[in-house]
């Protein structure tokens, strides 16, 4: 298995290196779909230039990276291309290993369930075979590395790639069952962009499951484990923030990074829902809608974890998707991360309802983004509404994609417990509906 | 001869390095002291050279008479030389307040006429003392109250319509950027400078009927080096300085009327009767300013007095109504003639610049005057015809003075200004752009340092790492950079740097920016007109033209022409570039409701579909019974019979 992965990595690195050398690199790094004010490489360089001038990078409103990023690139600025390629490779390998491990567990669980005769007889079609699962890890790595979104993001040197690497390492350490590393990487991801905070529920559920601790609010062992994890998470978060404070000597970065993410002062167009909404918002409703939109991102954590408490990895996928759709400054790099998980759910394809439509819309929107941007910004023959319409459509397509996978997942689970060919009371073939 | 040249160039080198040193030092507090020293020296040289000039002149024109006193260099830029000169003036015994007025008229090479009015009120008083000053004579009460209420140490305000074309018109006596400019030094006793500044701008807005109330933190900066106090005082901590420009401000009659009311004679008598707004605003360039500063009262500077200088500069384009015959007169320009000086004025004079035409070949001035005066203006030695309005003889028998200049030939070329700058925005589209500032040093062999100040609004996000300074194709690293990045909706970018301009070169400063999308309420009423970016300010000690004249064709005594003397070798100059007009991407202003509805719909679709899947469970669809059966069941239920 190592050989195809190596080959894949080589291909991915070659593609990226070739694009770095081409004239497209400059063009790509200016695209608003690929870089956001939070992740733009231009702004990292600006932060470094401000440091050189003796001005705090957080005294202005151009630089919004965390202090660790600026100190990382203080040393690595000449090797930026290698760093970003490495980040992509790390993400892909981490996802590869974690999916491999996850599949092993899925298979083992399935075996126990089969041995215990827990599946209805007509569900044999739904049982997954090791043969079809063999190539899934490789497909995941391929989906990440060869996804045009990832390639664009990497060529633009968007620091989103680094965030993805941290999240992938978090997933890997969680699936491997390493509590400490999982907490550390989760705190790093949170430190980078707040939103991964919602992944802690999924991580807890997974680790509890792995250690055979039942999720029972009245059990001491449950609370003890939660407290341990929270302590590790908060402790490492505290250490990281404290470290940033000592590197910088001031707390300026807190409002400049987290205030910037939460209050959305920069309305530069992107593929998300925030920019045009808040550009057109009536001033006295601004705070209200800001709260609504930000709470919306975190809101799904609790109901999703209750519904999916047996399936934390699917929960991670759902959370990543929700974050990348509803976050304040999304880029295509965020989308690439959750899309990498799609091959893991390839067994759900028979239950997907409108995958063809959704993928067509996603493809068409991706092609229309640059076209309408050009018409608005350069040609002047369109206005902002055109670009806005495409972002809306793109987000609707993403929402449909995610909810479709969620539906398919729930439906398969239902079939696994109730049988695949359901009958009505009168014996005719039944259709399943949500009630 | 070669040896002479060698030593000369060596000397020049030393002076250049000295200059660099001085300007580099000028960020520090030592500046004022330095200036006083040089200025005092300067004064002596002026008298010296004047003697020299006087010695040669009589041979040429016997009948012309030189004015007795040194012409007060009110017209020259103040920072360099004027403070001690005023000292000379005021050393004459005088009352506690004093008013002077003058008008300088300079025919420009482009055929335009440049008229510069200056009115100066000096008052020996102390606004800052505890007891309130209540008796005002010449000094306007409204401004006096502003000074004492807001603890202002220096106040400079200018309103300008049109752009001064340096390459056609040469240097103005008092430069000002298009629109409104306000800079104020506060006393160091002020604790809340920002609050005081806010109040002050609102009060001034009322006094001058201008939109100065639009000055807020988003267009106010604190330059660290470019704007030093022009009056006495050695506090140069830039915490007490505020500088703001409103490039969009339109200047018109409603600004002129309150400005005229500050004059002791109003527009009733003296030179101010010429200030008729219908003529003044029918011009290529119009600039009016008020400068308040403390100055020395005597040589030892034991007592200080407040100086209020009101200036009005205007450039008339006389080509259009000229119909081939080029002539102008006071009446034609201002539709008024002069009949008397302001009775309150201690001096009231009109100067006509005849430097380019000492023999009367290109134009003739009538009525002729025999009073001549010479002054160092902006590093150049100029000759003026003087008309003293306090003398009855000036008005002649008709009891009115209507100066008239008739052009005979229009050739002759202007000495190119030594320092000149221009600015533009490069790039296309509404995403990014690049600001180019070009600074020309036209001096043939001397380089000099300039301070460039740029204040860019926050919605053009500058990327300082893209800053390049090139001259003659080579990288020219600024020796000092002060950069303050912007904060969204709070403060603008401030970029100040010290650049050495090589001789005879163009220095190009470029910096890239990104255009922000604003909230729909933050756009101006005509958003597609674009947004103004105020002028860059270039401040410099420029080598003087006189010192440049080594191969002079003019007859000069040999003893005066060998070493370019240090005092004359440089003068202070400020150059403003064009303001920029930049377009920003705009949202569609007509559909806030639609956007709110549509985006909320998408969020609701997301929420709804997840909610659906989270709260419902899969069930087998049972065929629902028909309507008739359901009604029958309800009836049966009411009857208490089991349903069908």
C-alpha cells in the first residue's frame, strides 16, 4: 500500500511545484475564493514586513494570523513553498492513516455484530467487505491531494493548508486513541481559528467509545474522563496562548485574530455567506445577525453529537462541513478538507438522493466564480449581485451535499436495524419517510 | 580653473552631507534652535547681497530708487527665514498690536497672473494666562477665544479650490493642497488631545462655514517629522500635533465671507476691497488660509506675541477673455480699483514681480513706480516694483490706483522648479491597485533629502512590503520610515519617509493597495464617483537657485560669486501632489432587503434540513385513509363507537 501512496505524493508535489513555477501562481494567490483576509499569504508577508519595521503587526488591520504563524514564517519565509507542500502531504498521510485505522475498527465492529446476529437477514447487501474497503484510505489521500481546491489553496500559500494539517493530525491522534495528542492538536486548531472547538464533542465521544466508557451522565467514570480531556485541552490552549503572549509581549493579537473572526469587520468578497449580508445589513440589526450567524456555526454541535453519538467519525465529518459552510471567512481549502472524507462514506452512495445534481451545481459554481468576478471587478458589466448569487448557489449545493450524506447515513443505520426490504402491514413494499 | 572647480565640488559635497545631517536631525527637538541660527545668518547675507546688488544697479538705472528697509520676507515660506525677519520689523517701537497688508502680483510664464494677498496682525498678549483676554482691537475675537479655549499653540488652516501647477507656474509663496487642510499644535498642557481636536474642528467648521466637522479619527494623523511648529517654542512631541485634510472639500463664497470678516477693515477698505467673490472664484486656482502662531517680539525673544496671518492666493487665467491682446489691470481682475489703504494698517503695499523683466522688454507696468525692492523668495532673488498705499502720491490725481500690465512679447522661459512631484494610481479593476509618487529633483548636480508624508484612508489597504523607492533605475532605500498601519473604520495609514533625491533624477515611490468593500451605509452619496485620497506632502530643504547659479550670466562682483554661501544654499519648501480619486467596488444599494431575505433563506435551508434529519425518525409510510373515512371516524368517535 505504501507504493501507491508514495506515487500519489510524488504526483501531488510535482503538480504543486510546477504551478509554483508558472505564472499562474500570482494569479491564484489573488483569488478571493482561495485566500481570505485571515489566510492570505500576502498578509503574512506584510506582517513580517511590519515586524521588520518595528511596528506590531497587530497594530493595523491587515494582519490577522496568530503569533505562532508569524514566528513560524519568521524562520521559514524562504522555504514557504516547501512548508505548504509539506503541510498538504502531512494532511494527506494523516488522513490516510486515520482512515485506515478507522476502517479496521468498522470492520471489526461489523464482524462482532455479525457474530452476534444483530443484523437482519436481508441486510447482507449492506455489509461492507474488506475488498471494497481496501482502497478507501488511498482514495481519501487522493481526494485531498489532487482536489483542485487543495492545489489552488496550496499554490496560493493560503495558511488554510496549515490549519487543515493540524486538524488532520487531530483526527489521526484521536482515531489512534492518543488522548494527550488529540487534546493538544485540537487546542492548536482552536487557537488557529476558533471554530474547530466544536470538534471536541466528537473527539470525546470517540475516545470514550474506544476506552469502553459508556456515555452516561450519571457515571463517575464518564465525568472523570471528560474532566481529564478538558484539562488537557484547556491546559494546552493556555500554554499556547501564553506562549504567544511571551513571543509578542502583548495581548493585541486576541482582538486582532479572534475579534476579527467573530465580528467580521472585513467584507472582502469570498465564497461564504457573511460578506454581502453584512455589507447590506442595516446598522442597528448588525449585532443581532452577527450573533445569530456565529451561534449558527456552533449550534449544531449538541444535537449532532446526540444523534451521532455512536458514530463520532461521521460526526467529525459533519462538523467540518458545517464549519466550512457557515464560518465567517471560508475558502476552498476548508471545503477540500471535508470533501476528502467523502470516499470514506462510499458505501452510502445507494442512499444518496441528489448527488448528481449537487455535483453539477458545485462544478458549475466553481467555474462561474472567476467568470462573474471578472465581470464585476474588471469588466464592470456585472455588479456584485452576480457574484453574490453564485456564492448563494454554491452554499446551497454544499448544504444539500452534506444533508444528503447525513440522510443516507441515518437511513443505512435504520436499515441495519430494521432490515433492508421493509414491508407494510398489508405486506406490500413500503417506502421510508421521515416523521 | 580646474582646481577651483575641484574645491567647489568638494565644498558642495560637504554641504550636501551637512544638509543630510540637518534634515535627519530635524525629527528631533533640536530643529528649532538650528533654524534660528541659520535664519539669523541668512538675514545678514540678505543685507550683504543686497548691498552687492545695490552697488551694481545704479550703473544700469540711475533713476530707480531702492526701498530703504529690507523687504519683509512674508512671502517666503516661513519655516526657513521669516521668523527673524519679523523680528526686524517689530523692533521698531510700536503699539501692542499691529496690522499690515500687502499684495504680491507675479506675472507667470504661462501668461497667467498670480496674486497673493497677505494680511498680518501681531498682538502682544498672552491668551494662555489665567485672566481672560477680553479687549480685542485688531485681532479677531472669534479666533482669540478659540486659541485660549482649546489651548492652541499653532493653527494652520487652508481652503483651496484647484490644483497648483508647479511645472507651469513655479512655486507658490504658500503651498496648500486641494480641498481643506488643517494642522494644529496644541499646548503641552492639553491632556485629552483627541477630544480637544474634535471640539476644535467643530468650532472651526462653524467659524469658516466649512465641512471641517467631517474631520474625525479616520482622516487625522500625527506626522512624526513633516510638520514642525513654525513659531517659537521647542516642544516637538508629535503627540500634540494633529493633521487632517479633506480633499473633497469645495471652497466657495460661503468660506470667503467669514474669512474676510476676520480682517480689521473687513472688506470695506484697503486691499480687501478687491476680494469680490464673483471674480475670485472665476479663476484657475484659489486658496485662502489662516495661520496663527506665536512669534518673537524682539531680538532676545523676551516677549512673545501672537501672529495671525491671513493669506489668499489666486491665479487668474487671462488668456481666455484676452482676445489676443494681453493685458490686465486691477479692475479687470477684481472689477475694483484701489482708493485707499486700510486706515488701521501700519503698512499697505503692492509688490509686482519684475525679476524676469528688469528692462521692461516683455511687459510694461503703469503707473510706473520708482520704488524697487529685492527679496530672497524661495531661494531665488527677486526684484519687485513697490506701490505704497499709505502714500497719497501712489493714487495720483484720479485718487484711484488701477495697476495695469501690458505684455509686449510672451517669450522667455521659466526656470524649472527644483523640486516637483506628481502622483497617480496604476492598475485596473476594482480589486487591487498601486500608488505611484514621482518626485523630480531638477537640480543639475546636487542631491537633497525630502520627507514624504502619505496619509491613505483605511479602505485602501496598503501593503508596506510592496513599497519600492527607485531613482535612476536603482533601488533607493529610505533612511527613515515611519509607518502606522490603518485600523478599519478608526484611523488611516500614515507613511512618512526620508528619501535622498539624486541630482537631476526622478524618484518613484510605489506601494500596492487592496480596495475594500465597505458597508452600504459607508459609501458617499455618489459612490461611483470614487473616493478621494489626500495629497502627499513633500517637505524638503532645497538648495537655492542662487547657489546653483555658478555659471551666472548675470554681472556680479567677482568677490561675491566664488563660494556658494551656506545660508543661501538651501531653503525650506513644501510640495503637495495631486489628490487621488480611487474607485471602490460597490454593493448593490437597492436591495438590502433582498440580500437579507436570500441569505437568511440559505441559512434556513441549512438549518431546516439538518433539523429535519435530527428530530425526525424513519417510519414506514402507511397509506392515509380517505377523507370520507376520516370524517366517518370522527363522527363515530363522538358517538363513542370504535372507528372503522
